């Protein structure tokens, strides 16, 4: 099941103080991937040696057209003062599974 929601609709501000200042705020789309099936175990893959200035996002399963699809791992450029929380599956209170997208956490 794929649910999407739109946040922050676009808006346009016209002239400001006689200048042609146009501001546009883009829409943000968030997709939530939920499955009633437990994801398959992660694939056994070779993880490369650490790279200075990068963090490793391990590969993971996702759902596309009612099938499990493997997404390969890869390097993500490190952000100062942040830690990477990797993409992973979590079981919810109703027994379904939700894919939690990787994101940066301050600290």
C-alpha cells in the first residue's frame, strides 16, 4: 500500500517594495510504504571499507507493484553535527510493516 500526502502547498508573493521579488515555495511530497507482509531478510552483501566524510546506507527491501524489490546500499556524504539514521522496516501496532526512510538526526 502506498499513501502520499502533500505538505506546504506552493504560494506566490508578488512585488515587494517596488522590486519584482517573486517567492515560490515548492510542495513537499511524502510517501509512506506499508506492507502486511514482513520484509525478506536483508541480502548478504560486501560492505566496502569506510570512506572519510561518508556514511554507509545499507541495502534494503521495498515494495513496488506488490513485489519485494532490493535497493542496493550506497555512500551518503556526511553532514557535520548530524548522524545518519538508516532506512529500515518497523512493525507497527496493528502488525503491519512500515518502511522508515533514512534521515539525518542532529547530534
